[in-house]
C-alpha cells in the first residue's frame, strides 16, 4: 500500500510539473536553439516539423491555443511565416506576444540577410523583400539569435537570468569550437558547384563557399517544368556539378530526373532538426549536412 501511495504521489508531481515559461517557436531550429538556453525552465513548442514546408502551414486551432499561452515567440521572419502566423496571432489575441513586442523575436531582424531582391514583382515567384528567410543554416547566425533569446529570457524571467546567460555562454563556446572543426572538415567543398530545389540552402552554401549554379524551381515557389529541367541538364554539361540537393519536404522527382539525365548525385539535406534520423539538435544539423555533401562530392 505504501508503495502504491508513493507511486501516486510521484505520478501526480510528474503530471503537474510547472515550467517557468512557455515558448512558442515557428520552426524546429528555433525550438532546438531555445532549449539550449532554457533547459528545464521552459516548455518549448515548435509549430512545424521537418516534413513540412513552412511556407504552407494552416492556422489551426491548436496553434492558436499554444500561442495564447506563450510567454515568448521565436520565428524566422523575413516573410517566411506570413501565410499563417499573423492570423494565428490575431485569433489568439494575446497581449504578451504580438509582432513588434518585447517578447516576440523575428530572427531575420538580428542578422544580415542575403539575396534581397532588387525589385518586388509577383511574376518573379515567392520573393521575400527582406531577404532570404532560411537563415538558420549558417551557424554564425544562431550565435547572434541565441544571444537575443537569452537576453530577452533574462528580462521575462529575471529570477533565472543568470541561468539563461550561462547556458547561452556554454552553447556559444561549444558552437564556436564546432564551427572551427566544421570549416576545416568542409574546406574541400569550397568552390564546388551545386544545384538545389529551392533557395533554402543558400546560407549553408554561402557559409561554406559552395556555388549554387541553379535551382530546380524556375522561380522561387514555382514547381519545376520540363523546359527548365532541360535547361539545367545543359547547364550540368557545361559545369562540373558536385551534387543536386533538396530538403525532406520537397519532391524528389525533379532531382531524380536531372540526376538520371546528367549523372550528378542527389542528396537529401536535412534542412532542420529531424530532417533525418541522425539530426536531433543544431550540432547534428551542421555535422550531418557537411558529411552528406562530402560523401556526394566524393562519389
């Protein structure tokens, strides 16, 4: 009987565990980054997963309920979530987390974005006026955004301010050490040429000095066409392409067709946390991505 009572007490305590904070993130990479800083002090939720294209998310009631409880929101910004996040925020009606508020973070506001369009025209496809929003694939950006997250958490939950700051410092030290190793490891990728499905690998390639020769999409967000793929085939005959890369949520068919026609290897880069079975955190994301590209280049 005593053991049974003890079991009930433990079960009750476990079921009613209260976190200091609730953090709503739009993508898995921001969930992972936030968890590096909050550890067990927050319940961190990601609105999307690695099998979803964040451009096309529905404003479901479950997301509204989650953001209504949030003490802080962390998203990519630069228009990546424009199709669903504003509606979720409006329906949630939370005074704590609104765009432009102290508890709301758009990562793109704290790092220099690349590929800003010189003109805004819907005929050019899914363009982002503020620049490419897929900024998490450069680890230096995660250091900058992580500092912002830690500083804001220290204000929101001042009693645990030193805890968040120390966790960020530990994360940053580990990340800087890893970056040095990754850059040495990936040195042979510098100057190699690649084709991607979308422009969502641009920050990874920019960091490692890989040249994007073309994309399977004729324009951002526009599915591949036979004519465009034929043009890319001609491009592979004129250039030594190391690999054709695409993300887990993107169709494999265009890449496979071009691979069969050109003999260029294809790889599925994880893109974010959970993008393959080996990627469980940010450190895995960069490590596995580099290993996959080195392997494809070496074939």
